[in-house]
């Protein structure tokens, strides 16, 4: 979209345009998430607590030149904005409405199936499961996380690109008049209404009114999928004449549905759904097994199953895919609690419907017989207190809760409703933490359900078992910062390929890939097929190159639309044969050609090019070349610059010759890695590959100063001991105290990726800003550090690496490189993702 397009779209808008040919690739509403300044359009949204106009000057300083701002502002503020003379401004009455209008226009450019999902619960899980089930057949774009609001929906829809052939967006509302705007943005062709509950009841006159408002999303759909057992949904559809034209494809427990759930059989770790298609002549019942046991998962899965049936998938194919459904990371968290308890933390939100779902989950948890509910007051339910807590008491009785702890004045006023179980009540979270004995919790399942204002995260912290305290903290904001830095070093037309192999250099491939996809990198690269499959099954739709394709994985490479690195005639022939077997005959299979220009690891030699071109040009070949690339052997080493330039020259010659023989000028060419991007900018070509630089490491001091560390490996001191002169520490007495000393034992060892070579005084860690040498032998699960000169106590934080200096020092001490240190951190070390 260009500035002139936007002016035409936002009719009658007051604007100041100095560059009407400016174009936008990115819509921004949060100034902290800036990626590509020159191609960004910032919407300065005003809320009760903040005003986006306050961030215009800061974004302008970073290179943003296009702003949509509220026209209702002081003259002084407006004059300040206009003083930025080369910025484009559109002054509008409603900035959010302008954002929605832009997204609506963008959606109109795509004629593809679009699934719109709404309901009180389950929207995000159903969306993510649809992506899992269909990702092998479609290039799907979906709402990231829970982007279902008036702002989140347009940002989600803006993600649509030419390669997408299927879309799934969720929509959430909290009051009347909101859904019509979201409908115009999403324009769904297929609708799914998950369920209706009490959330936001207080903002509607009646439950019927809320159902009718949500149904506005589907007024132009070809079909609506919902459960006929939800009578309120069906009732409004039947009563309101405006909904009579919506085609319905329902599921439920009776034979009047298109898809009938005949029976559910709950096993220890899975549920068998016995499903019948009533729109078929056959009365056959199919078994579809899902790896979940709670009722909410059954309902969510049935929505997905019904969608796949509507799309024409056989029950056999659906059953095969449903067996592999993976849990979606939602707000409910489950972990080990104190005193052999199981702690289930679902304290993000609290209403009757979400309480019922959480209690159902607890009921099917088999680890402990005794089950405890810690619950706060339920706020803004729209129900009279006695009626509300009578429903809570009934749910507790039905779900087998043995003990109730209530926190808040309202639940105390209704304490007499909870009979037949052990109860205790407190007026505040602080009173509970002060007065309730932790020894009261023994060998039981504990469910936390609290409204946000009760700060149940404090309760969770106390009840969590203190586990292995070693973590890898991954700063996603730093990752985005580094992407933006390298973007600033390449031409706007140059594409960016990000390396996420080796679990994104130890940072976690799915989380990192999601962040990169949302921040508009062009390509991802993995080492092996299974890494790419995992990304696809977690909603990653970006093109993915596989650098080490193995013959036994060719079917999955094709099925999941991955793109292999072809580096030899043998691999070319084998993959071509596989493509003829597994690929859709009407859909070409993308590959990447690797040339050997001097590294001599993998790749075709210069002399191979004529034969390679002949095979690729064969009329019966199903393969299409997406890119040609090569690897630089020493781009970071100034002493080897002549060799690097020789490699670049060879690549330019060989790739040009191959493209000419193929008669293809559109093939991407790339050779630069992280150091190449900054040291040889003249060789950017069509794309660059960003690896270690993405994670905040560069051998160039000037570049390193501009990067931010992404991964920090940290732990805490388990114990501090005084060691007399002459005493030894650790296995084989490898360290003898040369003076009266203090040592700290920290819970990290070689099984966590902390190399044994860092022992014996070679490595060091940081405690309270000071370096403490590693002494003695590094054990499997712990090691020792000398803290004689480092003031510290048990429980103090220990940083093994965080800054580039620390990481490089550790690598040097271990006799290796930063790459190995990052990728050696064991999977058992928990990754914790942080973002402001």
C-alpha cells in the first residue's frame, strides 16, 4: 500500500503528504515492536491511559515517516508533529477505525477460504489445532497468539500474503457494536462458534443479546459450524430473521446434526470419540482418538473434526491427524508443587465458564485423589451473589473437590453454601499467605483460580516446588533489535533468511521462529526435516529451507512444503524420484541448489553446472529452483579477505551461468552470512543469511556494540561452604585449598551443557558483578566456584553467560567457539522467554 492509496482509502481525511509514493509493508501500533522503519505505517492509538502521538517523535528519530494520528489534539501538539517536515500524516477522528479500514481493504485482495472463530472459550486452541491439522496441505496464515481484539484482528489480517491459500482468524468482543467491525475486517467464508459462557455478561442486557452480537461475525459466511447442544446459540439463530440465510453444519449428541458425537470413551491419557456422519448414506461410526481427556478438549477437537469433514476429509484421514494433536500453550500451567503436590495455575481469568473448564481438567487428573481449589471472588459476573456462589458450590460438588480455600469478601459472605468439604476463608491474598500453613498441602492436586486483582501469582510462587534453578533466559526484544540492525545494513529489496537450526542456536526454535515470522523475515533455515515439520505443526508458514535433507525424510519434506538443499547429483535424483511419487502433479516442488566455491564441504562444483542445468531443465522434472547459494569459509577474518572475494567472484560467475542455462532470471542468489552482511555489503545479491548475528554475537567490535545478547544462562547458588587450608573439593581431589576459602555449589553440570573443560580454574562465572573461578571437576549436575573474594549468599543469582564478552570468554576458556557454547545447552535447561 502506498501513501496515495491510503489517502484514497481514508476519504475526507485531513492529511499532510510530502511523499505520496511512500509504501508500507508493516502496520505498527506498539512503538516498542518497530522492525523496518522505512516501510512502517504507525497508528498512534489513544487510550484512557496513553496516547500514541507521544511516541511519534521517537519513531521519527528511528526512521519512521508515515503516521496516522487522532485529529482531536492541541494545536501545540499538532504543530510539533508538523515540524517534522518530511513525515506523512493522516489526521483521523478514530485511529482504530482507520487501522481496521486498512486491514479490510487488504483482506479484499485475497480470494481464499477464511475461517472466522468466536465464542466464550476455546478460540485460540481451535485456531491452533486447525493449523496443526491442515498445515501439511495449505500455506496457512493465522492470528498470532490471542490477537482477537479490535486492534489484534486487523494486525492479524495484515499478515496475508500472496502465498497463503488458507486463513484462520479469531475474534473476541466484550460489548455491543464491536463484532460488525471485526466481521468487515476478517470477512470469513467459514464460521466456527465455539460456545457461549458468562464472560462479559455484565456488558450485555441478556445472554441472547451477547449471542446475537457474536453471530454478527458470520452474517456473510458460506457455512457456520457450531454445537447444536448449545441451545442458546441455536435459539438465536432460529429466532433472528437476519441469521436465517446462514448455512449450518452442526455437530452434537443427536442424529439431527451433520456430525454426531455418538459416544466418548475416556482412557488414562486419551479420549476416543465415536463419530458418525449423518449426511452420508452409511451409518458407520468412526473412532477418532485425541491425546486429551478433559471435556473442553473434546469440544475443541469436535469443532476441528467437523470443519475437516466439511472440507471433504475422510474420517480415516482425520483420525490419523488427530492422534498427533499437540497441546497449545495457554494460560493454564501445570507443574510440581510443594510436598508432592500437583499445582495447576489457571489464575489468568475467572468466570463460571472458565472455572467449569478448569475443574473438569482437574477431575480427570489421576495423579492424586485429593483435590483442592483455591479461588478468589468472581468479579463482574452480572449475577446476584447468592446465585453465583450457589453455581460455584454445585460445580465443586460435581467435580469431586475435597478442600476449598476462598479468598475475598464476597465468597466469605456466601461461605455457608459450601458444605460437605473442608473449607477455609481469607479476606485477602496477603492474609492467606500470612496465616495458612503450607504443611496443610500434602499429596494433592491444587487448582488456582483467581481474578487478576487478587495477584494469585504470589500464591503460585509459594506453592511451586523449587526445581532445578538453572534457566536459559531468551530475550525476544533483543532478537528483534538484532534483526532490525542487520536489516539496516542491507538494501530494502534484499531478502533476509534467518537460521533457526540447532533449536535456534539453543534459544528454542518454535518460539524464535514465531517471533521472526511476526516480524516479517523472508525465509527460515533448519538443519533437518523434523525441525521443519515441528515448525509447520506450530503454525509457521514462512518458506523453510532444509540444509541436510535425508532420503527417509523426503516424503515429509514434500508433505510439509519444506525446501531441501540439493548439493549432489545423487540427492537430486533421489529427491526428484520422491517428488514424482509424493508431490501433487500440479504443484512444483521447491529446492535450493548449493554450489561449492571453495569451502569444500557440500555443493556442486563449477564443472557440474552444464549437467546440473540439463537435469533441472528436463520436461518431466517436478522440481523448481528457488535459490542458488554457497557458503563463505572465512568472511569474518580480514586476513582471508582475498579468498572471500575469490569465493564471491566464483559464485557470481557460476550462479549466473546456471541461471542462464535454466533460462530463469527470477532465482534468488545468496552467499553472505552474518559477518558477510557487514563486511561485504556489495555482495548482498537477492538474499542474505543471518545466523550467529541474530543471536547477538559478532567478531567485529563495532558491530558487536550495536547488538543485544539474546540468551542468558543463569542459575542460583545452592550452598556456600567454608573450606579450611589443605582440604580438597570434588572428585579425585582435583582442587586443594591454598588458603582458608569459601566455595559455592551451583546446580549446573556437564549434563546441562556446561563443559568439563571449564573446571580446574579455566572457566569462571559472574556472581554479584564479580568473577568467581570454577574449581575442581565439573560434575554431571553441579560444579564448584571459589567465592572467597566474592561476597554472596545461598540463593544469589549466578550468570554463566549473557553478554557477548562473557560468552566469548567462556568459549575461549573451553577451547571452542560461541556457536558450540550456545548450542550445547541441554534441553533439560528450561527456556524462559521475556519480552516487554
